[in-house]
């Protein structure tokens, strides 16, 4: 295993890149960036462990994240100590000493929460996560697809309320934790998916923090073509946002956005559905991209990612389609994160295959 350090100079690249991979979700990147900046001013650098593939270590790894509707964080600002306290309760309850922290997903705030927890505890963060992007529900992770249970889950809020959930499976863990989070005001901080480093190395999507840093650096230098080459991604639409329907329902931000085409797009219209994250994109009612492939919306002029809670009427945007990790495209994974898992009566077809049909 090898080590590198995230410092304050890396902050903007990390937040931009993680928001790009977060497909519109994962929490508010601005708030996440401010919280992490405060910690880095104190500790100067945060240790990240990479190269854990094929590890046979029994060292204990624990996930650290925010749960709930990302829009709630805009008015319900955390103190940044909640995730640390959730980790401490988990360790005491389970009897495991936490030796590594992992992100649950890549996203605006959920890429920074584990780093904030690391800054407050001195426990290093692993360069990887359980999604390679962001998804709205707790069972939607590569950890769960390949045998790791999310429970026990410790849920902690800014008032000091704490709950411990022991679900019989990932679905029940999600349902119970979601109800508690709604009762806590719509957002809370969680510790979950405890496992050995050996199991983690065989179930995680590895290298995603360093990938986020690389993507962020390229975008902040306005080098979109290099990002597209790096990810084998493609521009699927350019247009102006003409309508946004958004609601908070059962702890999620749900809705859709309508984009009218500009430039050479002509009279076409794109509709993107979301549940915290962008899920399905259609052009003139024809599906062009679905989960688990990534749908990312960028500001047309600044190339900054736009979250589902920040997208609004009048913005001129570019929609990017990105092939997902191979670990998200397996038969086991698609049971939990394919379009049918979100209620769509369609099968998953990889972005590159769908786009060939569109072009033809």
C-alpha cells in the first residue's frame, strides 16, 4: 500500500471532480468544501491510502457519510463533528477499532465527509468507495452487491440524537435508516459497512478519490476534452433549462429537468429524471442514458458540475454521459442499481451501445 496526502491546495479539484462523478447528488459541494477547508486549516494534510487491491489484511474499514435529501443541508448546516461521533459510537457498539475510513460514494459532500472524519480522528482514508459515483439508497453499493451488509448503521444528527439500526438485509437497513433520518430533520450522518480491508479490496471501486482529483484539475483548467478521453465519456446534449420539477419525498430529492436544445441540437428536447442523482435521460422521449451509467450536467460556460438541487430555469448546460465501472454493470449489481431498480420498465443498455443507435 502507498500513501498520499490531500492538502488545502487540492480542495477545489477534489470538490469539482467528486461533484462530476456524483451525477448531481452526493450532497452540496459548496458546503462540503467549506467544511473540509476548515479542517485542513487546522491539520494541514489528510492521509489517503492507495494500492489496497488484493490485500489480505484483517484491518477494520468503516464507511462515513451523510444521509438524506441533499437540499436540506443548505438550511441545516452541520457542525462537522457528527460523522466523527457516529464513528465513535459504531466502534464502541461493535467492539472494532476502526483503522481505515472509506467514502460510501463520490459526490459533493460525501467525498468530503470521510476526509473530515479523518482530520478529526487521525484515521487514514482509503482511495476508493462503494459506487464510483453516487446513488440515493444505502443498499446501492458494490459492498452490498458482493456480500457486505450495511448494518449495523449508526445514525447521528446535529442535536446529538443517535440511533443504531440492525436490518436483516440492505433493503430493510435502508428503509429503517431513512425513516429515522426524516425524523431527524431530513439529513443525518452515518457510520456503516464495517468490514475487513481484505474484503474491502475485493468489493470496492478503487482509486476514485485520486480520479476525482484528476478530473477536477482538468475541469478547472477548462480541459473538457481530456476528461472525456480519460473516462471514455461523451457530450450527449447542450441546451437551456426550461423547466425543473423538484420535491422532497420520503427523504429524497425527486423530480425532473427539461432542457431545450441549442447550437446544432436543433428542435430537440432532453428530459432527465432524478432521485438525488440523475437517473434516466431521454431525447424526444427516446432513452439515451440510464443508471448505472453516469449522467452529469455541467454549466456550459464554466464547466462546473450542477447538482440536482442547484439546477434552475435559464441555465445553459452541457449533459455528459459516462460509462460506469465494470463492477456496476454485472448481473448482481444491476438487480440493485439498474433502471428497473428505480421503477423503469426498461433494461440497462450500456451508454456506448445506446449512443450508436442514436447516431444511426
